[in-house]
């Protein structure tokens, strides 16, 4: 990791209370260090400049069980310009189409209905609704990504979502039959206020459909690399139900999904229509059975993370000592947490590849590993590919079939560092 990284306290605030219940009983259980922002990729001319860094420490709330960060980086620093695009991945494309189909069928949506997506990225999910004849509006604060959506024909407001934005959308377009928020709730500092604003934009019979990574999967599969400054919360159903109730919403249904290493899809409605549904209550009860509501569970996770760091470093060091060449696949935010925490730079990975044209030619934050086109793997035929975007491992291995056929091997970093079978 770069020795030139510098703390930027003026771009950060520190919470003293839980964002779920406003209590003060927050207990740290994992300290990943002073790290750069996971999406702060660098140009070549920036490599010798000091990099902003911020504490990455994870806390457990003894009051409501919410897992969270208390060091909050200014969202305008995090999201005003963004390099992650949802429309460049086949797995996400299939997921989006399936979600749109489920929402349209379950809610019986037609051309008169409005679907609003919060953090709509490049508009690829909303395009699936457009293809089904439903009105859409996106809300996306990243200026560069919002413009890509507009160029694709998706009407998009370039703003952060809050009560004022909700009122603006409601006045201009009417109430929403469905509000979508995939992988954005974790980015929000004032979670309950966010949900209240969404409720204000929702029609009486409408639904809010939210997808979040599941903290139970993070613990089970040791997915600590999904922890970075953008992700302020790591959700259990227990914590979510409390926050939805506080916002006047009832979670009628929870679906468990394989996407992103294990996620939840919550279908919520106005609480006046009824209480939390059976699937939500059953999952919350199951969490108590496996002690997700106890701090000791999270301290054990912290110990496992520290052991994983040693195991991964030892595996890669052994391969390098044998003269093997190793490169990375993917330049995801999660990969940057892994690389920085484990202290893996160009002495270990010659480069990493990515399919997003926005990242090609840049360097990973902290570790300064060059990001190059995927074709480089076919040209160089390295001995090993470390799959940093492990949540898309199946798609990646399939795409790299010619590399594998010529003897190339894959390393999977989680849940245990391992070389994939031939």
C-alpha cells in the first residue's frame, strides 16, 4: 500500500450514535486500517500525489444489532463521479431482467404506472421496465453515470435522494407504483429518513423493493472485502425490520438471492396495510438462533478476517517464490479493500483486468496496480488469475475458457484462499 496516503479528516464526520436506533451502545469488532476510498481510482499523473485515507472500522450496535461504520465520508466525495456501471455485466443484466419481470407481474404494472429507481446508475434496470411499457424515472447523483443513462433514453434526475427530491419527483410525475433501490440503502447515513422519503413518494397500493447484501452471508463466507467506506451498513433482517417500522413501512416479503455473494430483496408497503410478513419474521427468528444478535459473533468474525489475511498472503507469496506469474481479474471496490488490507501490490499482481472501459488505464487506489483490458490475459497467459470480482466467478471462468484450456489456473480469495480445481 502507498506510503503517501494521508488522512483527510475535513472530508469526514464521525457518528456517536447508531443510525438504526439512535442508541449509543456501539462496539467495534473489526479494524481494517486507514484505507483510501475503494472507488478512488488513480490516473498515472496522480500516482505520486498523497492519497486521501479514512479509518475503516466496523461496529455492532448492542441496541438494535445493526452492523455499521461510524466514520462517514462526505457523499459528494464518494458519489459525484463514479466508475461502476451496472450495464457492463451479463450476470447483472440477467438479474435486472428477472427483477423487472417479477415486479411487473406481482404489481400488475401497466403504461400508466410509474417506476422510480433510486441510484439508477446507467439506467440499465429501468430499461427493462421501459421494454415492458412502464413509465420510468431514475435518480442518480453521479453526473457522469447519469448522463450515460440519459443518452440511453432513460429520464434521470442528477441528484441525491432525500425528502426534497421525493417531493420534486412526486410533483412532476405523480406517485410511484414501485420504488426500486438496489444496493444503495447501505450507502445512506440517515437510513430511516431515506425510507421515510421513499414512503412519501409511494402510492397507497405501491411497493418499495430494496436489495441489500446480507450480513449473514458476509459472516458465513468471510466476505470482509465487501466492507468499504461507501457501505455504511451491513444489514440483518432483524435490524432492517426495526428501521422499516420506524419509517412507517411494513416488510411484507423477503427473498434471499445469490447475487453479490448473498443478498436480500425486501418488498415493503405502507404499514397501514398490515404488519411485517411471515418470511421476514421467520428470517429474523432464524438470525436469533445463529446468534446474529450477539456481539461475540462479530468478534469471532474479526478474528477469522485476520487469519484470512495471513493465509492469502502466504499462498500468493509461495506461488511468487516458485516463479509463477499472477494477475487479477476485476477492479471492483471489494477488490481494493482486499488488496489494501492484505498489502498486495504490484510485487504480487502484475496488473488486473476489467471489462469496464471507464477503468481501463487507471490504477487501483492504495496499491497502484494498473488496470488493463481483459484481452491482456489471453496475450500473456499468466500462470494464475486472482479473481477479485469473485461474485461473478462463474461468468469470469466461462469467459476465460481459452485461458483455462491452455493451462491457466484461478485463485479464489473467499471464503478461503484456494486454487480452483483444474
